[in-house]
C-alpha cells in the first residue's frame, strides 16, 4: 500500500512539473499574431520534417512530448528540421517567428 501511494505521489509530482514547464514555455511569451504554418510529412517517420510558413523571420522550433517535456529545440532560417530522436507518440510543435507563434500536433507512428 505504501509503495502504491509513493508511486502515485511521484507520478503526480512529475505531472505538476511538466505542467509548470508547459506554462513557462507557452505563457511567458506575448505574441501579437497567430502564426499559420504547415508540417509535412505528418505522420512523421524520420528524416526531414518540412515547415511551410509565410513569415521570412528565423523559426524558433520547440517539440514537446505529451508530458510537456521539451524533446527537440532549434532555431533555423531553413524550411526543414531533422528531429530524428522522436519515438512513437503524439507531440506538440510550437513555432515562433518574430511576434507570431503557432502550435500544431505531430504524430510519429
């Protein structure tokens, strides 16, 4: 019984920490406009992940797992990234370009 309670407590603490990380990443920014962008291929199976957006500014890209943990982070002027460390799952991709930012879902089969 004590082991189960300890396990539940540890899982709860990890979830609260992940929520705090997400709040810090998403709510500390105050962009003025929503960035519209497309990712392909989605589902993503490795290699190049192409990013299409209208903005010409540098792309600040963050990929988060479902726990809110950052699993990939980079900045680029290019139209693709290569996040080859992604395991099977569903991810949130946040891209910020200048005052604009947007979110979308990425599936890795």
